[in-house]
């Protein structure tokens, strides 16, 4: 008999729009994206905006911008959890009708009194409602919540692809509320209904949700829905072993974009943050999509290391095609509210890219090396560079100009000319390089003098030298 067709993998990321997009959310999104895309599956985005008091359109926009910058494309439109509230309530009432849930009329004072007595007695504070098995004829005409009937004996096993089998004693599960007295659904119900309705097959999320899984499984089982595959990944810690926070540095995705890190480097680093493929550190998206799997995710919290991030980002900048790098550089300028590049500057930048991208760890560093391109005549040297343009140096530059007008404009001939020119004056090329750097870039730290001259061209090079000599 032919084998049944394998079910298509469907993953999701479900951030809450209550602030910036955290780097931990980005890593979770990446893991879901890699797992789905690497298997020809679907990757979905759901905005969990049920907390109306804290959810903002600005935070939703930040999530969408963060996803776009990271290159994590999702299928279809982003889904609003709040807009599915009627469906969530429908499921709660179905569970009620089928006897898997019940109406609870207990007041907040009664619940508080129960818990106080339980603490005094040293017993579980999980509320045991007297309405669980009450006859409907005894129900008062009063507000009520709908609670699920959790099993009170036995155990629930969460079969997790990262954590292994996790056993929860059912006596630890409470009859959680599904629908509040105002008819609004709780988050725990909404997540399950949305995941089922969206066809999510794999729930890959932070391990701070691990305990929620046992409670959410109650809804799946009561509705007769298939359970998703669970994979609860460890959280990200700072270098000091504490949960990553502002005290460790940037925690928002857009902050890293504004700091000039390439998205490809961020994807590479975040993928390695808790997951590994042998000893591979640097890898492409194509390799990550081929290699990524759930069992290779570690159980221990990953530690964020800014030096490793910078090192990987530098490698990605160096390996990016020049035209693609120029495009990313322009997007960085837009994101950081800097002036866009004129066409003439773009042409020069692309020509200089092989030299500029070596050893640059961020777009900011790359642009800093490109100061000689970005600057316009007359070049105003900084204080240190100005020191190299004394009377003697200006005189030497003035003498050099006629030689540059006639030399063949290629690296070998320029090197021969400048080295010979220095030798004739009984000096080393280094002594000539300092005033040339000041004239061409206005800086003392620049790319190679020859690289700058070749990129700028004969006319611009001579014009800058003549300005400095004057």
C-alpha cells in the first residue's frame, strides 16, 4: 500500500504588541521560520492583541518592521487574536454544552477566602469550585465564569522535542477559566483555538510556556483535536547568566538594525543562540534551512555574546555581493534617518566595496571607511589629519601633481610612481601617505591610498591634492 502523504508543517510566531519586538521573540520567530521553510511548510504570524489596555498599533508596526528587516517572510496576512474573540467564546460554550466545562458563580471574595484557608492549612491554593458538579437547577441568576473540568487524578505528559517528556501531576492542574464573566475569552483558550483553526502542527516557543502546555492540552483533548508537536526552547540570558534585559545592552530588534548589523548576520547569530550544527559558526540561510532541526536545540539557556555577534556580522558583510551590500547600506541609511545616496556616490561605493567591506563589522563602520567617498570638495581635514599638511608636505603634494596627470591610472603604475617619488626625496612612502590621506579623505585612518585614488579617479584625486597643496 502507498504511504499516506505527510502532513504539511505549519508553524507560527505569536507576539504581543505591547512594546518593541524583543530579540528573544525574533529568535523564536527565526526557529519557526527555519523549521517550516526548510520543510516546504507554512510560517504564520498572529498578533496576540487580546490585552486591549496594553496593545498598541505602534507596537504592531514595530513587530512587522522587525520581521521585514530580519527577512522572515510569513504566509498570508497577519492574524489579530482579538478579532477571533467570538470564535473563542463559541468553543468555550461548546465545551460547556458537552460537559467538559461548567459555570462557576463564585465571587472574588469567596475565592480569596478559599485560598487564605488553603495557605493556612498548607494545602493547594488551586481553587476547587463547589459549582463543578452542581445541578443546573441550583444555578443563581448571577454573573458567572466558564471553567474547564481538569482531571484531578493521574498525570499529563508533555512530549516535547527539546525538553523530552515532561510529566505533570494532574492534581497540580486547576479548573482554569475559559470565559470571563463579561464573556471575554482568556489568553489560554484563545491560543489553543487559534492554533487549531490556523492548522498549526508545531508549536515552537519559549520554555516559559512549558507549564501552560499541560493546561492547554486539556482543551485540545476535550475538543477531540490533534495535539501539535511541542518544542519549548530555552530563554536568552545575558553574559552574567541572568535573563537578557536592558542592563546587558540592546534588547529590541530595531535597535540592532539601527546599530548597523546586517540582517544576515543577525539570523546566523540568533540561529546559533541555543541551536548548533556540529562546530559550524558561520553559515548561510541556505545551509541553516537545510540543517535546522528541533532535537539539536539545547535545553540550557543561551548566553548573548556581543563579540560573537560582531564577528559573524563582519563575516557576512565580507561575503555579501557588492551590489546587494550597496542596497542594504541604502536601507540602513533610510532606517536611521540619514540622507539617501546620490547616484554618483552609489557608483563610487560599489566600486570601493571590495576594500570597504573587509573587516567592517557594521554598516556604520563600513560608511566610516567610506568617508573619502561621502565627502565633497573642499575636503576639511580633522585635527589629526591637518597635522600632516604642514608647509613641507604641501610643497611635496604640489610637486606630485604633474606626475599624476601623466601616469597610467592603474595600481601597479601608481605604486611605482609614488614609491619612486618618495625615494627621489630620500624618504619612505609612509611619509608621503599621511599627507595624501589628509588630502583625499581628511582623515589619518583610511583605506589604502592607492584604493582611494583608483576609486576617486584621476580628476577628483588631483583636484583634492591641489586643494590641500594650496
